[in-house]
C-alpha cells in the first residue's frame, strides 16, 4: 500500500521527489519525531477507526498539539463547491501569533489568495457596540501592519467580529481555502486550547496549526 501511494503521488506530481518510509513505532510518536526535521506535516483529520460522526481522531489531535513544525489537518469530508479565495488567520490583537501570520501570508502569496485577518471580541451592549467594534478594528489593523508592509502583493481584509473566537473562525472557514491558527497561547505544553479544538472539529476546510517560533 505504501509503495502504491508513493507511485500515485509521483504520477500526480512529477515535479516533486516523493519518498516513502515505513516506521515501526506508534503512529503519534513516529509523526512527532518526523516533524522535528520537517517544514510542514499534513494529516488527515481521522483514520478508519473511531466511531461514526467523529470529525478529528486522537492521532491528529495528539500530533497537532506537539509537533515542532506547522501541522495542516485536512477534514475527511470533501469541501463544499464554493469559491475559496481566502486564507483566514486568527489574530489575537493583544498578543498576535507572529509565526501563524508569517505562515498565512506566505501561503496566500504562494497560491495567489487573499488573507482575511480575523479577530473576535466579546459582544457588548448595543449602545456602545459600534464604538467597541471600531476600537477592536483599529487594534487589528495595528497588529497586522508589519505583515501588510512586508507583503504588498497580498490583498488583506481585516475583520473584527463580535463573538467567540472558535465560532467566528468556524463560520469564516465556510469560504476559506485554509484557516491558520497559532498554537501555544491558550494551551499548556502538548495540549490544544479550546479555540483550536473547536476549529479542528468544525471547520469546513483544512486547518493549519503553527507553533510559536
């Protein structure tokens, strides 16, 4: 099966050099070890095991929380046939994840996509909502200014949306080619935080988790 997969990939992507390695180890340990020398690790959200309706398997969650390189988790279900011209990146304006922003802007540049920088903030009462939204949007513009300047060829949309970060990002994934999150701010070492969990389990597109540099 491994040789067959290697052959299929080599035929589909003749410009690439494809290697196949068989490792006799627990899958999670082997993948985390492979990530030590990798620039990117790509995983299916789940394998053949588990129960019906399971969106993300234990292996993907374990590796995504521990790998030393960016991990892209690809959902098992095919994406809806809608235009997907954006790379969405979640931004915490108080402590932006620089490595995640680097990854998002470079991915957008490489594939000719736009970046949607998305920041979620806690809803407030209607009388002051507009004022808060303007302030949060200003903070977002300030946070992403260095990446705008470094990538003048990448179109950027900055959105500050009221609501929980997980739900806001999941909603945005419906029209995204990729959602990018930083890993490390809202989680203990080796574990994913609630936002990453929510997005991995419900996003309608691949999700990239990028560890702090």
